[in-house]
C-alpha cells in the first residue's frame, strides 16, 4: 500500500464494533481497521502503535497455532498520512450508525491495521457470472464457565451472551432480546444449530452480516433497526438456490430459501478443515461443564414440551466451530480468577518497575 498516494474517495465505510471501525477499498480486496476512542481520550501514537501491533502479534503467534495459517488473517500495521485519515473520517461520518457515534475514529496517530477484505475474492473477474456471497458470523462464547473461581451461581447456569442480552435491552442498546444462544450453535446438534442460526437471522444485531460482492445485503446497519427484510434477502439469494427461477414468489419461497441458507451454513460450520491442519493444540474436553444454557429459548421450549433432556451431538473434531470452542475453553479461570492474578502482577511491577 502506497501511503503517499492515499485518496479517501477510494475508500468506503464497511462497518464497526465497540472498539474499531473498518473501511474497505473500492477496487482492491483490502480493508483498513482503525481504533475508536471516547472523545477527549487522546492516546499517544506510540501507545496506539503498540496496541495494534499486539493485536497482529496475537493473531500471528497465538491464534494461528489454533486454527492454522489458512484460517487466520492477522494483517499488518500501516502508517497513513494524517490528512488522509481526517478526510476519510469526515467522508464516512454520515454513514455511521447513530448509536456508534459515542466514540470517534482515531485521527491523531495515523496508524491502522491493513487486512484482506474477506467479503470479496481476489479472483474478482468472474463476478458477473457468479456473485460472491460472504456470511459473517460472530458466534460469541460457546461454553458456560466451569471455573471454581466463579462466585455467582447464575454464571454456572446462564451463558454470558444471554445475560448481556438482558443488560443491553435494559440499557436501550437493543429493542428486543435475541433468541440466539451460542451454546445452541456450538452444540453440534443440527436442530439446535438451525434454531440458533434462524434466531441470528431474525435479530442480527452486530453478530451476523451477509455480503454480496463486498456489499452488505443483510445485517443490522443501525443498532436500533434490527427488523431486516427476509424477502429482500431471499431476492438476492434466489439465483443461488433456484437458478431456473422455477419457484413462485411470496412467503413460501422466502421461507424455503432461508431454510436452505441455514442448512448450507450449518454444513459449512460442521465441515472438516483437515486440509489445513492446525498446530499441536492441547485438547480441552468439551464435555466439561454444562452443555446448555438455562436462558436459551430452545431450552425453554423443550422444558415447556415436557422434555428435560437436552440433545448435544458434539462437534466433529476437524470443524472450525470445534477449533473455536477449543480455543475459548483454554480459559480455565474465568475473569473472576484471572483479575486477582492481574492485580498481583500489577502490584509487583509497581514495587519493581525495572522488571516491567
């Protein structure tokens, strides 16, 4: 990337979360990821550089070992002209969801992460014949803490995501509770997985997006507007599932296409990744702890129907969900066990600053 010839008009708003904002290049398959901060919280450029480099190093030296080279894109830190960053910030401001504007793009350091744009492919020339679909899922934590340090009994019964749903609705961040529960997706049970994916599609929030040739066609563009249009999504997807266009339009067609989409995503998530073997990763038994969440809408439905046995098929060892859950379950302490250790290290370094 030639930092000297950066033109803000070649970049467009791509999306953002709580900590960072992403813009994508209009022609090349790359994105820039900028950190975001609350107003008046200025950080030194060296601090920003260190923060971004830590993210890159974590991907390169830790996550790559778990998933293998093919599945981890750690990117690189780039330094950009400050004028370009300021102009870019002004250009995209109107496209940002109002609820995300409590934090500003870092325009002072000039540092960002450059990563591949996975919503498009490098082989872009055949796009006219076969559009490229990208489904982005943020699955969240797929297990309930089994750490003995957990002090609140509720944390052994209800997953972090479901608790956060109640908090976010109470705070007004979301209008409705999502029926999605990560433990259903990570269960390996197709019925539970289908329910989880359908729930994600109903309340996408910031956890599911669908792109077509790099353009967002489904997902919550504004945090306050999560009722996305399934009919519009079905219109985009119809050529993929029914190229002969033999199906009639209407609700039945939409439901059939959404069902097909959920089936395809499920099979992809359960598919083997053995062609790209990860490093020697310590195996954590998935059976540890509870395999379902008491707040899950799926669990409640079973209880209502008089069934108290939750089916959990387990995940195939080679699939990406399995590898993701294995990596998550390396956390054997929970934040309640980890934070006191962190405080002890901090206290020690205050007493012996030369060892920092």
